[in-house]
C-alpha cells in the first residue's frame, strides 16, 4: 500500500492513466458477462425457442431483433419447412444426435377477411401438439385436451400417397400468367432398360390459356435405342378431354393417365400415334419412387419468368411394358425417374440432368431466362443417398466438349460428347464428369416439343433442344465422407 502511494505521489499522471485503463478493462468484462448472462436467459426462454436446445431460423435473422419484435424479425418463414423437418432434422442421418423436433410459428402477421368485406390484422401462432410435448414446450391446458389432428399428422408424417399429392399436384396460372398461351405444365417420366440400350421419355402436357381460353393436352412418347433414330408418338386432345387437379397428382389426357396408387406408386398409361406414320404405342408401367429420394420443389418468379419444378421420384424403379404394333418391351425394376414442371416458357432455356451413380443419385440444373444471357446463374447440384438428402452444391458452370454432330432438318449442329462440373464449398467437394453415349436434337420452332411448350416459335437464340443419355461419374467429399459412384443418367441442354 505504501509503495503504491509513493508511486502515485512520484508520478501522479501516469498512475491516473493506469488506473483509468484498469477501470475500462473491468467495465468491459462486466459488460461481456452481462451479455453472456442475457444470452443464457434467452436460450432458456420457451417463447423464443419453444423449450428445445437448438433453434433453427432463416439465415440473416437477428435473434435479438427477433426477441424485441423489430422489423428484422417480421414476416420471415422457413421455405420448405416440412422437407427440412423430414429430410434433415428428423432424418435417419441425425438419429443419434436429434431426439425431438418441434416446428412452431410465433407472432405471424395475418389478415382476416370478415363477411362484410373488411380485413383485420391479426397475430397467429401454430405448432404441432405432439412435437411441442416432445421438447417439453406444450402449454398448460386448463381444460380438455390438445392433440394432433389429421392435418398435423399429414404435415409431420404423410403417407407416401399423401406426399406425392402434396408436392406433385397441378396448378392454375397465377393472375399475371392467365391467358398466356405459353403456359405449360406436365408430368415427365423416363425409363431405362436393364441393358442400358433402350429408353423411353413419356410426357403428359397441359398447355395454353388454362383454365379459360384455348388450351388442351398432349401425350408425347419418345422411344430411343442406342445408335438408332428415335421414334416419336403423340396425341393431342382438347381441354374437354383433360382432367387435372390442383390438390392431387392424378391427370387424365384422353385415353392416357397418371394415377397415384394408395401405396404411393404411379400407374402410368399412355396411348399415342407415331408422328408421320400409323403405328400406335401403348405404355402400361408402374413407377415406384425410392423412399426419401425426392426434390421438394423450386419456383422462379419475376419479370416474364414463371417456372416451377419438383421431382417426386428422383430415384425410382419401373415395371410394366411398352408396346408398339403388338411387339412389347418388358421392364422389371428398371431405372426410372419422374418430375413435374409448370410455368411460362417464352424465351427460356435450361441445363438439366439426373443420374444414378452407385448408391448416390444426382440432380443438377439451371433455368436461363431470355434476358440473362450475359450473367449466368450458378447451377445447383442436389445429391441424395439411401438415407435421403445429402447435400446441395452450386457449381459455377458446366463445361461442354461439343465433339459430336447431329443433323436436324438438314442443318448440322455440334452437340456435347463430354461435360464437367466442379464445386468446392468449405471442406465439401464434388466433381461430376458426364460422358455422352447418345444424343438427339429437337427444333423448338415447332409446337408442343418435348418437355412442354404450348406455342411454336419460342424465339430462342439457341433453338435446338438436346437430350442426351450417358454416364455420370461422381467423386468428392461430403461431410468428411468420400463420395464415389458411376452410373447412367439423362441430360439436357440447348444449342
């Protein structure tokens, strides 16, 4: 004490400065401890996190602003929340780490329209009782009981058929697309023979000024064989012969139909006449999607672009037969795929591919609007395995080697023989090499081409639609696990 006093008397200003610095350090420590205590209190607040140990929020949401009710915490939602719940949080991959998950909506601004036409602003909340109970966050019930109803069950644990209908139903054009003749929506299936030398593309297309105006349906079947020109079969019917549903995946176009069976399998029946001939094709197959191997959907809006896409059967098996003039090709547990598309396609092109590579199944793609030719968006690469969703990566570009050539309507065009995509995200890497075995080209300046278009003359800078069959080779590392696989797939681009 005496030493400190003498030092202060000898150098008072230096002592004061040191004392001030020490005081600031203590003050900062007190503030940090207070913040830490506040975070602990918030982490224990059931109203903030619903009683669990971890809260999942959209990227960019400030937890403190959310807590205090600021603008940054309003109007947010988690896109594809059910998919995240089923394929990430409660998936078998995390079974040893996640005990229970409780989806909740807190303080959601809604507008209630009353019978006299007024709109009232209300605040809504929602949760699934059994899941809130599992994380210890079920509110106290003063009287009666609060249990899951059928909608709760369907959200958390739908049957296979319910899941198909929920993500694979048809749509009516939104207000800004009604009356647009380029509107189209379709079911698409492909089936590959066991020897990999024969395959079929089957499309059920609805297009035009749906639902009031000039519109109709088309069934298009294209049969391919390695090294042999493709055979195209089609049938077009008026809107009076089309039956579609905005709540179910079932569709009927004339004599052809897609029906979801109670066990979630697709019964696909198609009847069409060969273009330029009189041969008839009859398709009668059942497509069985693999559990967990689906893409929940994505939609693009803005300007003249309106595009929706979902893959209910990214990995599937098909059994049945495809017959032409009584000669039938049988399929037993053949490799198959099914997707569903809708939107306005004027001036739109895309890159797309889906392949089965050993235990992995790959989906990649990108939609390119007419006005974005200068700045291309990255592709997405979506990967699943036997446990369901595995990863999403964003390769910047797909690099083609156009070493093949095709003749279309007298014109020779160059088409890919190989392609490469690479992406690195942190410790995750993926390299996809495509080798093309067979390719066909379609001139999009004709109406109702493959994969859907309700109007001719799409006015594309690259008017040739290229469909390819080949081999995909995957290598990389996902989550510290080596990824390696090879198998057959189908790919699309434009030239």
